[in-house]
C-alpha cells in the first residue's frame, strides 16, 4: 500500500466507524428480525456475508432472529418428485404430501445450512421451527381474493397453508439472554394436530410482532417495492401499498411481504424494510448506515 492511499483509507474507515457506532448503540439489546428469502439464497459468497452480518450483530449486543423461506428450493424438490407448484394470492397450494416435503426442505436442509453458515462465523446458531418449544401455533389460512371480473371476494382453499394464531415467546426470550441465535423455519403445528406450511414473510411478521421487535427486515431478490415503471419506491405508506396491491403493481410473492409489513406496523414494530438480499452485507448497510436501502414502509 502506498503512503498516499493509506491516510485516505484510514479516513474512510474512521468515517464508517463513526457513522456505525451510534447505530450499534441504538440497537443494543434490541430485537431485529431478519427474514431471509429463498430468492436471496443460493450464492455461497453472499450467504457467508449474510452469516457474518448476523454474527456481528450478535457480537455487538443486538438480538438477531433469522426467519427463513425457501420457496424456490421447495419448488425444485417438488418438481424433481413430479409435483407441480401452484400458487394463489402468492401462497403455495399445499396438499398433505406437499406439506411433508415443505417441512423436509425448510426445517431440514435449508434451516441446517443457515445454522452451519452462522456457526462457521464463530457463533452459536440453533435451528428451530414453530413446533419447537410450542413457539407458534397455526390455523388453516382463511385467505380471500377479489375476483377482478365480478368484484366479489372469493375464499381460497389452500389446503395445509396456515396462519400463525399464537406465538409463545418463552423460548425466544430464553435464547435472547444466551449466546444462541435462533434460525426459524416457517412450519408450525395446529391445535388440530396437523402441520401447516406458513408463508415465511407472514411467519416473520408474527415473530416480530410478538417480540415487539425494533426492526423487521425482508431480504429478497429485488431492490425493494418497485412502481409501474420498475423504479424503487423508497418510502411507501400503508394506503399507497394497498392501492398498489389492488391495481396489480404489487403481485405474487410481494403481496404477503407487503401485507406483513402493514400488520407489523400496526402491531408496533418500529421499522419495517424490504431490501435486496443480493447486495453484500445488506443487513449491516441497512442497520448501521445513515442512508439505509430498499423500501421503508411507513404508517
Ligand atoms: N411491485 C413489485 N416490486 C418488486 N417486486 C415485485 C413486485 N410485484 C411482484 N414482485 C415480485 O416479488 C418477488 C419477491 O417475492 P418472493 O418471490 O416471494 O421472494 P422471497 O423468496 O424473497 O420471499 C420479486 O422477485 C418480484 O418478482
Ligand atoms: C404458504 C407458502 O406459500 N409457503 C411458502 C413457504 C416458504 C417461503 O415463504 O419462502 P420464500 O420466503 O422464499 O418465498 C412456500 O411453500 O413456498
């Protein structure tokens, strides 16, 4: 390194540190729920950067909780088994055989991959799903969609798709006081004895709401919510979000994400952001810099 580049570098580092430290203090002992979407996964280098961010948050005194998805990975497994994926209103229609595969992929392979990546960063991650410690109970989802032609609301039968109806924070409170970082798969039992497949965004929202989290971050594969011209909307009000769902600008997997953001705001989660998980260190950039990234949902 030459003598001229050294001071510049040091100055940049000092500026970054002086910017980050107040944010680190702000989040000390606070809960940050990070939803790690299936579309943001898959690249080893990005995965390691994500795991490092989570490890660093824990080391800085923050209480990070990871809720992960795995929609594309479930889709690939189903197609290998000759089962076609079908979605309605952004949710996977889930019959009895599909829910078994969903649980295997989410709570089995993906969950353990994320745990291993965080542990490789020197931390103690623990893989869980809603069944562990009676953490989450679900009921069959009662999702409705508006029929565009008749303008009448239609109830969807999505099979074993659930909505979280009870969240018991006992286990998560215990883990927050420990060295452990919970990594949670969005599968939960019903009081009826069935296993339910829950959209990971919805699940993350329920966890964030029950824990009164300071931040709920959704890591996906787009920069945030995009408008009709595919431009990033940096700040989105609840009213505008609802209008964009109605007119179809927000569609597919972005619907449960935005609906969850709205519910999380209503439950008192302070900051709800949708951002690009394909940006290296997206979590640290969002939490520890002035500018943040992605779409911030505001009341
Ligand atoms: N208005 C919109 N802005 C951004 N993405 C949108 C919008 N409407 C639909 N989408 C889709 O939502 C996807 C993100 O949701 P999803 O596929 O469920 O991702 P994840 O696996 O991260 O949860 C984007 O890749 C994009 O195709
Ligand atoms: C009911 C429902 O749709 N469940 C989702 C659960 C996984 C998920 O949500 O994964 P992403 O976050 O990667 O989309 C599914 O079966 O695909």
